[in-house]
C-alpha cells in the first residue's frame, strides 16, 4: 500500500487500525490517554464512537491516524 493511499475512516474499529498500523497507538494515547488500551471497548468499537465518547473531532482524529500510519507504511518500503 502506498503511503498516499492509506484509507482510515471513522467506521473502522480501534483494533483494526492499531493492529495494521501500530504507530497509531500514539495518536490514541495523545487524544484519549494511556488508559484507552485497558478500556473494555477498545479493539471493537468504531473510531467514531471513541471520538464521540471523548468529545474529539473525528475528522481531525482520523487525519492524525493517517499521518501516523504513513510512518508505518514508509518503514515497510
């Protein structure tokens, strides 16, 4: 996958994104705190729901996730 074609959306689950692009964990920690990963919903809840629960703009958050994911993709090249 090209770093220019990373498709992350609010409909994807937190687990889908962090498993595929481990660097995105930093984004979750930055916006939601490190306790995010011990939440029972983490892994199965949609990103949009996580953003709603934390009063975070989903578009901004997804853009941050994409920037982090680009780092993972670039390291694979």
